[in-house]
C-alpha cells in the first residue's frame, strides 16, 4: 500500500517553512502573470535583433560569418536558413540578459510585483470592459456576471501575487541583512 510523504504544502525542503512555501507560490503567480502579460512583447524583441543584424550586415557586408546563410533541411518543414552570426549574437544576448537578471538582487520579487500589478488591469479588466461595451452586453445578464466573476477572480490572483512578492522582498531583505552581518563579523575578526 502506498503512503503519502507530503502534505498540502508539499514535502519538507531544508529550512523552508510551510508559510514561506505559500508565499513563494503566490510570488510564482506574479511571475506567471508577468510572463503572460508581456509574452506579446517577447515577439517584439525581433526589432532589436533585426537592428543589430542589419547594422552588422551594413558594417561588414563582405563578412562570411555575418552574411552567409546555410540551408538546413528539416524533415516535414522544408529548409531552415541558419546564419552563424545570428545564432551566436542571439545566444550571447540570452546568456547575458539571464546572467544580469540572476545578479540583480530581488529580481524574481520585482518581476512578481510588476507582473501582478500589470496583469489584472492590462490583461483582464480593460479588455473585459471593452468587450462588454463593444458587444453591448446588458448589465446583470448571465454573460456580464460571468465576465465580472472572471475579472474579480483575476483581481484576487493579482492581489495574492503582490502579497507573495512583497513577502519575498521581505524574506530576501532578511537574508541579505544576515549575510551583511556575517560579512562584517568576518572583516572585523
């Protein structure tokens, strides 16, 4: 017979308390909201890439590395044009931005807060209200009530995500303060 080795808040992991797990789950909602709200912008990174690639092509038009495209057959999809400069430049861009974000203190917390603050008004409330006005949905109709319930549920998720992200900032400040004290103690010895 199988045994349950966890609980509603999961298995125990080191020194992470159940309360911290809950706050971190709420913070994760904020990060998800951030990712969802700005996923459309991800596609808009193509102009930055295009700008750099166009500039490099104009600066070094004879460069084999920058201008040569290799055709690679992809079964079922046709051919893919691989450019070495594009591959290297975009890979380095992703690595650099990832490393910078990892070095920034409280990055996840800030992303969670921004996502939670932007998610409900920009992604849910305004589009729902515009849809109601555009489709002339009567107040207190079943569709209107359902849309309002959806909007309120997303508001609650946003508020919980903000709370979780703020709790994350507080926890990170405590850890930073603890590390600072330890560093001062080591230096003074």
